[in-house]
C-alpha cells in the first residue's frame, strides 16, 4: 500500500511523519481554523466558545438543555459554563427556565430573538468557511477529516 499522499501538490510519506511533526500540524491547523471562525463570529459579537455553547443550546430545541448536560456536551466544567451562561444572559442570548421535575436544576434556552440570529450565524460560518478554507479541500477529504475528529473525540471516555 502506498503511504504517500498528494495534498495540494504536497507529497507526504505518512510512514515517516514523527509525532512532533504531527503535533505541529494539528496545532497549526487548529490556529488556522480558529482564526477564520473568529473573524466570522466577530460580526455577531460572539466568541468561538460562546458559539459552541449557543449552538448546542439552540440544537437542543425549545425545551432547552440542563446545565449539567450542556457541560458534558461541550466538554467543559460547570463553574466555567455557569459564568459563560451568566454572560450570555446579560447579552439577552439565553435565559434559564425552571425544571418542573427537579427544582435543583435549570434548563437553558436560546431567547426567541437570538434563535433567528443562530440560523444567521450558522449560515455565515458555513459560507465563510466554504469561501476561505474549503475551496482547496475536496468534499471527500472534508468528510474524512470530520469523521476522524468524531472518532478521536469518542475515545475520551
């Protein structure tokens, strides 16, 4: 099996990549992606982490999501998440709703006005990423990359 791959005229012998080279490439790729995403999100006055949280809450539907479940989904600590939710509440992006089944917990819901904004942000991010990054990445390579990310993330347990 040929372990060499041609990536945009870059030939890489996968059998000779060291762990540190792989780590440097992963780190560089993260910074490139973060830079592009951050630029797009600036227009909407949200950070990447705020968007990850807002998007997760939005995807949970009109009933919202419990803070503990949200912390697990976005893989962060409850104290950090509570502070972030407090900030998002002050920005009128989310609000808390009482849990009728458990008075000790609350649900977090995206506000109706911000729900529309969530759809706009998602569309802007998709469009911006297509124009800036994905113009040189084939859909098949992108699908493989995302599949591998999900496989690696699943290993955390």
